[in-house]
C-alpha cells in the first residue's frame, strides 16, 4: 500500500535508491522508494548477457551487507541484481515496484509526482536516483547511415547471436565498448573506433585488487575538487589489462580512429579512411533523460541535471548516483553509499529545521562510462 503523503520520495530503486533508503531508514521520516521495473535489480538484469563487473565483490557492496561469494572474485550482472533484491528484503526497505513517475513538479513548497497509473504523490523532499547511465548518447551522424545498417547501443545489445553476419563497428572504447568488441570478435569481423586516449590499469598489484590499493591510498574517495579527482575525471582509467588496445588487436579486433562522418553504409574516420559496415554499436556514453522533471531550474539548457554534491539549488530536491557526483565511486556500487549518507543527513536536517544547505549552481553533466 503506497503512502501518498510523504516526507521523502525516492525515485528509482536501483543501488542508489536502495543506499538512500538504507540511510533514510535510520531517521523517523515517511519515505518511499518508487521503482518502475517489476523486480529490484532489473537494470542490471537487462544488460548484455556476458557482463561481469570490473569491481570485485568486496567493492561491489552497499552499506551493511556483503555480496556472497569470494570477495576477490568478480560478480556477474545477475548476481548483483539478486544481491540488490536481497538487500531491499534484508533491510525491509519500502520499495513500490512497477510504478513509474511520469511527472514531477513543485507545489506548495514541496513536490507533486504523478505515477503512470495517474496516482498523485505529495512529498516534502524528493531524491532522484534514476541512474546516470540510462539514455544512450548517440551522435547525430548516426542519422546519415542507411537503414541497411543495424544500429544498436549497449542497452539494446544482449549477445553476439542477435547480430546479422558482416562487419561490426563498435564506436567508443570505454570499458563497455571494449568488452563488447572482444566478445563480438569471436563471431564477427570487428572494428573498434577509439576516442580520447584511455588508461587501463592492472586488476591486481602485489596480490591485492587495484580497488584495495585505490581505497587504501585514498584515491577511491578523492573528491572531484581534489587534484587527484580532477586527474581521474580527465583520464577516466578502468581496470582490466585484458582490455588494452594491443591485446584487443591480438584477439582480432581492428582498432581504428575517431568516426567523423557517415554516408549510407560507409563510415569515414578522422584519418580519411572509409569502411563499409553492416552493424554499428554506439558505446558513446549516456545523457540525462528527465523530460518528466517539470522543474526547469533543476536543469541546464541541454537538460543536464544541476547540483552541487547531489544538492539541487531547488530546495529539498536531491540527486544520488550521478557520475562523479562527488568521487569516482559515486556512480559505482562501492561509492554510492557514502553519497547517500551525506545526503540523508542534509535532507533530514533541512526537513527538521528548514535550514538551507550550501547548495551551489554548478553543473555536473553526465559523462561516458
Ligand atoms: C555496462 C555497465 C557496466 C558497469 N559496471 C560496473 C561495475 O563493474 N561496478 C560498479 O560498481 N558499477 C558499474 N556500473 C555503473 C553503475 O554501478 C550502474 O550503472 C548502476 O546500475 C547504477 O545504479 P543506479 O541505481 O544509480 O541506477 P540504475 O541501476 O539505472 O537504477 C535506476 C533505477 O531508477 C528507475 N527509474 C528511472 N526513472 C524512473 C522513473 N521516472 N520512475 C520510476 N523509476 C525510475 C529505473 O527503472 C532503475 O531501476 C556499470 C554501468 C554500466 C552501464
């Protein structure tokens, strides 16, 4: 049974919404997490079949509950989906499933949300935990490709068997683009178009996970405002030496430069070379998709959500799970709990006292994973 008059409405029941729920449960406020999927963990379940996390189990945890299994091993996406489901059960978090928020607006000093079924929910504060990696950002040149070319994104990609035979171009060489390129290399001719240079770090050093080192050296918790944080934001390294470009080449993936143009079945690269392709997989990052957030002052002109460390300049509006919201871990399982704790304290303080926090006007636009 859903409460239609809340103190805090959390929109999104993925890991960010659940971490928020964990911390809000410590306070005596009426809150509810709303999730559009039928099951908790579905955003992980719906990802491509072979996806294994790059964070070991010990660094894929939310506050208060370990992921079962070898802490040094890497969990599959379905394992994490089930972990999230058991997390919500374990802490008895109030999650309303199969309910989507279709509109959110300010009303009488608080907010009014409308669900897909037309129900109204009034809340004094709202946290958007709707995911930083939701809407694929596909470049405009995709429109110049002919309809003979199958175009997909990591969200619509499930397994190699889904693709017709022929030449596949994967555009974008982040961790996701590289993983999918290797997988497709076993069944297809694959080209991987790179963007800015990316650093790949080893998975383990002196027998310890790279995340153990990053944690102990304070790098995992380095804020976006620190020198280390600024460097990491610029270089965006990811672990997994198996994903180094030269190793990909050895496994048959042709590494090519930036895509600058498309024309029919042809793709033109920055060095002027042209190749005919049958499939293009755009692994080119993500953008915010919050048309339903009918609060113009919460977004910039491109529709990106504005906040300072998750605090909007709109009173009592918050975000959690944003990429680099505060640290590299903000949009990872291991770091979202710290952001949720920080926000829960401020949300409760503001509801109890009406005191404004130091919310800024700075932009934290989404970036490619
Ligand atoms: C391919 C890939 C690999 C990744 N690998 C790792 C990894 O190895 N380790 C790691 O720590 N992180 C990884 N991440 C990053 C991150 O952990 C995931 O993206 C994670 O799913 C983010 O959790 P979230 O709760 O912020 O968002 P999501 O999991 O996207 O959850 C948001 C939820 O909000 C719901 N929602 C959205 N809008 C509404 C609405 N209007 N009404 C109701 N519900 C709504 C959605 O249904 C969804 O369930 C990876 C991401 C990707 C894309």
